[in-house]
């Protein structure tokens, strides 16, 4: 019976504390602390002067909408202080979670790359460009040949205008 009394206080306090094997996410820690303080997310955003969408990202542990997750660290520290949590411990947990997410390979991978089809269609573009450039060069060459053979076919200059501009100093 002495074993049961020794275990009873430990089991009574465990529902409020996280189990050592189950590591709660940073977001769940923040949202539980906010709810425990009796504050809503909009009220917390107003009191801390942190945009509500950042609080939603932090509490949801979803940092995919921001390119540089470390941008959130100052907001996280301010929010942790507001919730009476240790800001440095929360920042360390945040950095660890971000590093873990970056090093974890995505769960779903495709067997073939998506750009396979695009490459096949993309090969026609350069050929068409080369053919168009060749056609322009041939066209200019033929026009020059035509004007060399028959200079009278050139358009006449306007009355009073010379073909070459005059120099004022001569």
C-alpha cells in the first residue's frame, strides 16, 4: 500500500504536465498558455502589438507562409513574455522545431519530375526562333540586293532635303 501512496501524487500531477515521451509542439504550448490566461487571440494581438496572423502561425506551428522563419523570433519572445513563459526557452524550442522541419524530407515524393513534359515541348521554341531569325536575315539580304541592282527604286527625298546632312562649319 505504501507503493500506491507514493505513486498517487505523481499521477495526480501528470495530467497538467506533458508526458516526457510526447513532446508538445510550440504552438500547442502557446495556445494552451493563452487559453489559461483567459485571453483571446485578437486580444493578445492587440496587447502585444503583434499581428494576429503571426500569432496564428506561431500557435498553429505552421511557418510555411513566411520565407524566413527566424523573422518570427522577436515576436515569439514578446508573446512568450506576455504569456508568462520563458522567452529564451520558447525561442530555443522554435529554432529546434524549424531545423527539424527543414531536415525532415517531405512525406510525398513523385516518381518522375514534373519538368519532363515541359522539356519536350520547349525544344521547338529555339528552332522556331532560329528559323525566324534566318528568314529576317535572308529578307534583308534580298532587299539590299534589289536596291543595289536598281537604285532608282529607292524612295525620293523630300523637296529641299539632301541625302546627307550638311555640316555647319564647312
